[in-house]
């Protein structure tokens, strides 16, 4: 077998990975995940997408993994067992925050790791685990090149006005500004839209809606991000599964003072106890809420707020863009929930959005009516595929430089 590429996505309580053959585009042959880290039913599952070793199919274990370090060790043990067969040539990591320095995928160096450690205050939910994963694999596989793919990079060249935060200017020197996230997903979606749509649409005024556990929207013009709903951290923007999205500063002060919350407790509240979970008091999963909405007003209100805020954001970005040519739904909710898409688009006919009921129900590629002035698509995102493609570009550039 030829050499392969490993992609890694370290979440706050999960590690997703995939192994690709270095074709053009890269071909996924193995995927897997360790999820529910720290809970009693941690799951380490591996799926075979065509690789000849059938033993990679299934669940290596189902037990409690009490810490992220233990989860990484379990992944390393699995990689060691399969390393000779997989012939891994390089590793890419999804790094959520690149700060102001990193605007393109590149080989990880000790200096970069030091800079990422300085950025941990910017994103304490993701960066520490990502750094731990990078350093653990570097220690075990020191000869493998590791590449960082930054989720903020897609938005790096947003207009200055979209980057500014209205706080004292001297904080800008510390890197405090709006960055935006989900960049790997948006990069992939724009590649796919360019492939399936005509040039006028692909280079036109587009709103990309990544609706999942983490949710954000981005306004794109001529292929460039011009604004995005997430800002300094991935917690900002619209309501998400367990994140508040935007809340007013006065509410932050009130909650910390009235509840005597420490910064860590406040972070726990706004990142893990709020959003759909906080409003519904039952679930952070949109599927559960849709099932309960007829008998539970809390579930119905959570759905209504989620759709309302996204609808408002689409309208705001239509204003920023001076009109709209295309709307793209993606992410777990965006790709699979016809009801949510319908609730969001209902009332946006004045923008030229007109949904075909049948196509929407069937999760078709294009769900807008033929006569509509705005093309509405459902495009499944694939961050791992994007990371593998970026890794190939970086390695080719590196090889050319060495030659």
C-alpha cells in the first residue's frame, strides 16, 4: 500500500480521526473517533472505507476513559498496532485558533507550539487538548511531519471593519479582535460550490450556514469571507447546542455577581449549560427537540430561537453583501433537518429565497425552486477531506523547497 495521511480533530470531549490515500482529491480509507471522554461509556470506534484490513472495522473498546491524556494514549496504542500496515507519512491537525500570526496551513514547529500555548487564553476549550495531542504524537512518532490547519484562516482577510471590537484600541495589540471559525468547513463548502454551481453564483454573494453542535454563518463575496457570526471565540454569534452565542456584557456582569461565579464557572455556564440545552432544559440535540416540540413548549421555544437568530443573520448578511445569490446549508442540522431549513427560510421570500418543499424534504442538493433568484443548496461538509488536501499542498511545497 502507498503512504497515507492521518487527519486529527481534537474536540473538548472527543478525538475524530481519518486516514486518507494521497490521491487527488484524497480518498478516505479509514475513519474513527473517541467520544464521550471522561464519561462512563467512552466509545472508540473505527470504520473501514475500503482498506484491505478487515480487523479495523468495529469498536476497539467501550469503557470509561477518565481523561484526555488517556484517550490520546489509547489512540497512540492503536496507531502503533496498525502503523506498519497504514504507512502513515504525515499528520494534520485541526487547530481551532491561529491568532493573528497563522493564516495558512503549515508544518508545526516548536516555535508554533509555543505561540499556540500563549493563545490558550483565547480558546481554553480546544487549544490545550490540541497541543497535548500534537506533543504526544511528536514524542511517539518524531519522524512524521505534523501540519496545522487553522480554523480561523478562512476569515483572516475579512474587511477591517468586520474584525474590530468596540473596546479600547490598545487591546488590539494583544490580538483581541474578531477572528471567526469553522474555516475548514467553509473552505470545503466554497470548493464544492465552485464545482457544482456556475461561475456567477460561485463568485457571487453567498451566505454559508454551518448548522451543527457549533453553529455559525459566513458572508462570502468573490470567494472571500467578508463577515462571520463567530468572533473572538467560538462561543459568539447565534445560539448553539450548549453555547449561548452573543449575550450582552451587562448580563455577564449580573450573572457573575448574583451567582458569585468564578471565571471558570462562568465559562462552564456559557459554553456547556446554555444554548438549546439551557432553553429546553432537556437536550442539546436538535433531533430530540424536534421530537418533543408538540408536547414540550421549552423544546419548541429552543427550536424557534435557533431558527429566528439564523434568519436574522441571513438578513443581516444580505445587507452586508448588497443582495444574495446563494444560500448554503451544511453541518449536522443544516444537512439533515428539512423542518429547520423550512423554518429558517420561511419569510425570506423578499430576499429571493423560495424553497421547493419536495426537494427540501428529500435533502436534495438544490432545494430552491427553479424560478427563485437565490439558489439554495445543501452541501455536506468534510473538514477532514479539506485537511488532507491542505496537507498534500503543504507537503508538495515542502518537497519542492527541499529539492
